[in-house]
């Protein structure tokens, strides 16, 4: 466990490994709001051809794109899949991830949700850094191009909440939501799962997927930042969560402003996003 304070002149950034996890239709016991009568029923739902095509479409256009265009390349990311994923889908993912050197495909057997998340992050945190910052991202959402850079800039503030002795969180609350054929600006009222970060001493096994994101602040101190527009969330047919905007504020933003923000913050074309 990390107990020593940061020494004068020593870079906090050098003491933190940043790693993210994306679940791509990983079948497990728990972790889903949709319930299925059996494991076979869950597999049939997750790997249904029409659903998988939709997941791939959003993954490539939003999630993978946003990871590729990060201005700060100092992170690793794992794409978690089931070891029973049909070979054609696994091969397709391997081709897509070949363009992102920071990415690794992680295949795990059917496990309880919490155990699977712990094992997946353990495969990502491979350095000897005394502090580990995990982040989470759904396969159909996107992060702003400077997400990693902004996380790194806030390391001293996150570290300061626990002195590196315990877990502390970071959530960027402002973003855009693709819902019902329109793009809606929003600032969430509680910690947002998209891009949620947790920094903890190495070996503590506390990650961004350990707790329900909306209750993270009940389990550790959390810095919630409403200022940078940092995320793009997508609602569509195969969402596990309800298709509804969560509680929060809706900043006024015109169509041209949204178009400009999508290009500047996400390197995305508004027409292509709406066509998804």
C-alpha cells in the first residue's frame, strides 16, 4: 500500500497508472439491469446478430474513435468480452483494436460481476506504480479528446482528498446525450458512470466499477466537476439502462453550437452521430 507522501519535485503523474475498462457484451452473473431466466437466455440475447451489429456500430463510431483521438496517450484500456463470444465477433474486435496500441482484448469466463471486474482491471494494472486510477466507459459512449489530459491535470486534487491512503473519485458531469433522434446538453446531478474515475493505492482492488456510479460519493470522497463538456452518451434499442435523461441541469445550446462542440470536443460530425 502507498503510504509515503509525494516528495518535493516528484511528479504525481509518474506515480499513477491510468487504465480504463470497456465491457463489450460480457456475460456474467449480475451487472445488468435486464434480467434473464437463464445463462443460455442471457447469451442468446447478448449475441443476437442484430444486437451485435448495433453494438459494433456505436463502438466503432463513438467509443473506439474517442479513445484513438485522445491527446494524452499515457493510458491503457481493456475491452472485456466473454471467452464464449462467437469467433467472428472476437476476430472483428481484434482487427478494430489493432489501431489502438493502448488497448488489450480481455476474455474471461462467466463469473460473478464483481469478480470479473476485479480480474479485468488486474490484467490492466501491470506497472509498479503505487497508485492506480481506473476509469470506466460503455462501448456505445464517447469521451472528449482531452479526457485523459484533464484527468491527469486533476490528479493532485483527487490525491488531496485521501493523501493516497484511500480511494477517491472523479466525475465529469457535463456532456451531450444522443436520445430519440436529437442531441441534448446536460449536467448530471450525481456521479456519472461515463468516464467515472477512481484512484486508489495499488493492491486495494477498488476500481471505477466497484460501486454503483450514482452512489460512489456514499463510499468515498468524489470530486464532481460540472465545467468541461467531457462526455457523449448514446441511448438506443439495446441499452441496458432506461432510455431517459437522468436528473440534472439542461444548459441552453443551439444546433450550430452543438455541431461545433461535437467537432471541437469529440472530433465528430453531427450528421454522422445523428445517423447512428
